[in-house]
DNA sequence: TATGGATTGGAATTATTATTTCATATTGAC
DNA sequence: GTCAATATGAAATAATAATTCCAATCCATA
C-alpha cells in the first residue's frame, strides 16, 4: 500500500489530473465527468451516475478502486465531504484553516490564514452593512463636485484604489497625499459642495484625524469608513460605516474595506450616469 | 390532499416551525434535529440519522409522512437540493447579482456583487495556489537585501500595502513610484542580491513591463503576480503566480492578489526571523 | 494477423437501506 | 381507573443499490 488514498477533494482532483493521460478510455470518461459534475457524484447512485456519464456502473467502481478507494461508496464520501465543507460557515472554515496552520504545513498556512481572514471580513460586512446608510452615502458623494480621498498607512491602499476607480469613471477626485507636505493647502480648496471619503482604523493616524477635522470645519460633508463608534472619525462624519476586519499574524485584512470602497465608487458612478440621463430627457 | 408538500428547504423549515407545538414528542425530537443538522439529513441513511437523533428509523419515516412526503427518501431530496443550491457555482451567483444590478435593484446589489467577486477570487486562489512555488518565492525574497516593489494603476494599491507591511516588519524595501520620473535611476541601484515583487494584470501597464525587463536584465530575481502564462511578466520572472480575479461592474476585485501579497510578506518576515534565530544559536 | 493482456459490458450476487407491520406503551377523556 | 386513540419500539420484509464475476471486445506487440 504505497499509494495513499486521497482524503480530500483537492488532493483527489490533483491525483486525477495527474493520471489523466494514463487512464483507459472509459475510466478517463468517468474521471472527466466526476471533475465536471462533482455534485452529481455526491448525490447520485452508482447506477444513475454511470448512466449520466455514459458508462457501466462497474466502470465507476473500477475508477474508484484505481484511485485507491475500496469502492464507489468511499469515493463518494470525498465528494460529500466537499459539499459539507463548502457549505460550512466561514467561521468553521477559518477554524479549519487555522487548524491546518497548527500542523505546521509550512508557509502555506500563512496564506490560508489570510484567505480565511479576508473571507470572514467579507461575510461580516455583508451581514452588517446598512442599506440606508449606503444609499445616503452614495447620494451625498454623487452630488459632490470633487471627491477628496483621505487615508494614511494601512488604509492608504484603499484610498489609492478609490482614486484610481473614480478616475476611470471620470469623476473628479483628489487623493490627499503627504508627498510635499502640502496637504493643508490642498484641503483648503475644498468647499461644502465637495465631499470627502475618509478612512482610518485604530490606531488612527493622527494626520488623518487632523485633516478630517479641519476639512469638516470648512463644512465639507464627510463619509467615513472606520472601525467603531468611538472612532474620532465618526464624530466628524455625516455618514460613517463600521467595518470589522479580521486579522491574521498581526496584519488586518482590508478586503471588506476594499469591497465597500469599490461598491461606493461604482454606485456613485451609476448614480451620476442616471442623473445625467434624466437631466437630458 | 389540500396540504401541499414543501418543495424547498425554506418552506419546509417554516412548516416545521409552525407545527412544532402540535407534534408528538419523538417526532418533535426528529424535527429539531433536522433543523439543527440539515447536512446530516442530506447525507445520512435513515438508520444513522435516527441513531444520531435518538429515535427509531420508523419515527423518521413517520415524520416525513406527516409533512406530506411519501417517505424519508423524498424528504431527503429537499435537504440535498438545499446543498446543491447553496453550492451552485459562484459564477451563477455573480451572474444573478449582475442581472439584479442591471435592472436597478438599488445600490445594495452593487455592494453584494463586489463582495461576491471578492469571495470568488479568494476561493479560486485558495484552490489554485501552488505550495512549492509559494515556498520558493518566500525563500527567494527572504534572502534579498532590498525588496523592490513594482506595480502601477490597478495593482498599485497592492504594492503600497506590501511596502507598508514590509516596513512594519523592518524589511528593507523600495516602492518604485513614478512621482518624480526617477524610476529608471531607482531601479539602477538594484543588484542580484536584491529581489523584486512585480504585479501587473492585463492590460499590462507598459511602464511596469519596461521596468521589469530592465531590472531583470540586471540579474535581479523577480517574483511576479499576474494573470496568465502569456503575461509579459511571466517571461522575466523566476517564479510567478497566476491569480484569476473575478470582476464586477467593470472593476476587478483585488482581494486574492491582496491575500497572496500579504501572505508572501508575512511569510518572508517569519522566514527571516527564523533564520536570524538560528544564526544566533 | 495471431496472441496475450488489459479493458469493458452486462447480468448475477451480495449488501445495504427504506419501509411496513405489529405488539407494546403512553396519553387523554370520561 | 378504564377505554380508546395515538404514539412508539423493534423486528420482518421489500426495495434499492453496490459490488463481483465472467464472457466479449479491444489493443498493442511480435
């Protein structure tokens, strides 16, 4: 018994792909069918699957045996397990990935951890996002002449993506960068007809707070993305979103923030397009 | 037959909850178990489920019949269908969300779309990432004196995050920005003892390609993150990762790229720490 | 093109699993 | 407390499904 039986779907998949070339015709046929229709394998009976794949039930069993299983039933377990896993909550999946990390599966575990953290964050925000707030924010931003984007450090990548996307949508915007130390002057140009997207998470970058305060004092409406109602950003903002990002290895995910930012941007683009169309007709 | 048989899980669930009070003890027991462990119902046998729920198989069948099914098997179909639906490919779900967004179902649909795109991308890369490549990349980067980070436009946010994280980990790095048009000179300082992380997706920013080529010619090893084996980056790179990002509303997700980038960064940090510790002992 | 080995189809067999049946227990009304 | 109706447990039975077996076929090689 030097050939190990694939216990999880991914290993199984890899094994099949690897041996694909050397499999007999009918077995290959079943192999292809299995990878294309994993759900059918999970739920069907040997006879029904064989019929769908255009082979005999016995071939199906030979296929399973060739892979090292002792029969169709044990092969089917792997396909069922896959559905269970896929279906299990993000939290459980995260736990599973963390568990894998414990076994010390090299650096792969780190990667799994980040994927898990990102998934968790996404599912959290999907649940938590308030539709009405989102709608208000879109309305507010769509009316702005120029959208100022304000974020430092960890949040800066999000800001730069927003600026990129707004640019592609031909929406006037200004990324407040600290390059030449002219942020204060840049902010000075903003008026109440503009709007701001400010992003900051604990520990809040002092510069972001300071700039947000000063721009708020000029009467420019602010949409904030931050991590709690105690955030200093929340007090300055007309509308603010609370985003809870999961962390791994001391680094927090930014995927939820990113998704929210992209959605805001694109929604603003759509709203403007719609408004423009209406005005013309 | 005025009582209709629940055909989908949600209806079934509602029906069960509604009648819960009027059900006999053992039947109620099975009902509770079914709602708590729907996966078990989907895959188990009548005997195994009955045992887990602490009742007789016949009770399970009576339960099914009381709900209007003609036996356990048809009840089970509903639980299986549920898994199928839940698992229906992300692509289908994305398509549905896109359609929803098209018909103007509020801006929430846009947000959902971005979350779905991000989830899809994450689950794809989780499946596709090659452990060995990842390990190699980490080794290569951990040896570098300085890590140069190269990315423009859509990929720039990822690069800026890498630079931020490397900085926090006290790993010397240089983000190649186009601020003052001095990129060529900056790149000129790189030696074969350094390393590069280059990120670019179709349509590849010409500047990124050009800079990657020139730095490769200096013998600096390159780790590339890109979207296909035909990518111009792939030919210059010692190791390259293929990342397929789902898109929504014309904007591609960057969550998978982000997760990979963070994992690389932190893994490099760990590897260095381990190496440092070894040297000391 | 003959020959041996591998592969396949299809029926026979075995196993597993759902369902039915019936005796027993429980519950509630009088 | 008695009786009838209902519910439950356990084993018997029927149905269904997995597996095995063997003859037929295919394929590569000499």
